[in-house]
C-alpha cells in the first residue's frame, strides 16, 4: 500500500496556497488527510475566517469517507440525497461538507493504480476556486487528483 508522506502533504498545502495567491483568492485554509482520515498537514492563511478549518476538514473527510470527490458528492446530494445526507450527518457527527473543494488524492504509480492515499479540503473562496487550488497542489506533488467529475 502506498502511503502519503509528510513531504507530499506539505507540498500539496504550499502549492495550493500559492495557486490561491496567484489567482488573488480570498484567504484559504488547506487540510490534507491521510488514507485513514488523520490530519497530515494544515495551514490557515492570515485573515482566513473562523470556520474555515472545520469546513476544509469536512470537505476532505467527507470525500475520503465516501470514496469519491466533492463534485460527485454534491451531485448526489442535489439529486435528492436529503434523507441520506441527514443520515450521513448523524453517522459522521456532522463532520461532512459535500461540496467541491474536497478532492481525493490517488497514487497512479503505486502497486494498485489509482489507490486512494488521502484527501484535500480547501475553504476560503468559492467551492470551484477552492477545488482548483486543491487539484493544483495534488498535481504539484506528483499525485493524481479525483474531484468526482466524470469528465
């Protein structure tokens, strides 16, 4: 099994934040979890608002727990997942945030191509822009992002 390293997680965070500065986004908070859902790395930019760490964690944790990216998670909730979402919220202790900005990290070079080795959650700007930064950070670390977008 391939393991997400601290060096990779740190690179994801730093490169995601750099992308946010390049795009002149609102202050971001970036969370990286390992495959077991444990915090591997996190940074919160100056002036990032109060709930951003919890939202970023919820994006990362929810996608990892469900096994698909935030875009697919949001699509399923919009398609009538109200009752299911309530059940997930209860089962997770309210820890999930099913929107874009939560991206799975896959290792295409490991023993099992495409194996999930972690997730990223970003909060601070619009969900689409948060997701753009997550994808950039994951690619910068030489890993494969999975947003849940089938296209």
